[in-house]
């Protein structure tokens, strides 16, 4: 059994009935552990269309939502500091999502792989709409 953390782009595609929804159903049927983070929940809720609220509630009930713990916050802060020293700005949310994922030894599914350049993070590209 393996674990896959779903980034916001993947969750949006699933909520809108795009092919990601079927892909997630297939993974769940194969006993893949599907997760997301509290940060992703905030991003989804912030942009929800009223008609999507029931679907979002069902989705967050079906997958486990991971908290951001203190070691995750430390890892995220270190990444932001290290990349800033190289002239690269990383977003706080992306660093927190990546840190939670690394912290549990999972992979991250996202449509925005360029937002996750952290070498410790295993990222799967799920292009939006596919």
C-alpha cells in the first residue's frame, strides 16, 4: 500500500468531474491511500463555487486530511530560506504541503510541478484537465 497526497490542482479537477475523478476512483480501488493536507482544504474552500460545496464535503470525508505539524513547519521554513538564498521565491502553502508529504514518506500529485522543486519530494505530474 502506498500513499499519495493530492494537491489543490488535482482536487479541483476531481471536484469538477474531470478525468482526475476517475483516476482517483481507480487508485482507491487499488487500495492506494489518498490524502491531502489542511492547507489544501483551505485553498479549496477559499475558491469553492456554491454548487461544489456538497461534492467538496464528500471528497474531504472520503480522503484523510493531514495536519501541519511543527516538524513540517520547520522543514517548510528551511526550504523557503534555502531557496530564497538562491534567489528563488517559494510560496508558503506549497512548502507546507510538500513538507507534510515528505514527513509521511508519501508522493505528491499536482498539476504545478514547478511549484515543488524540493529535492526530497517525490512529485507526480497530473496535468490539469487530465
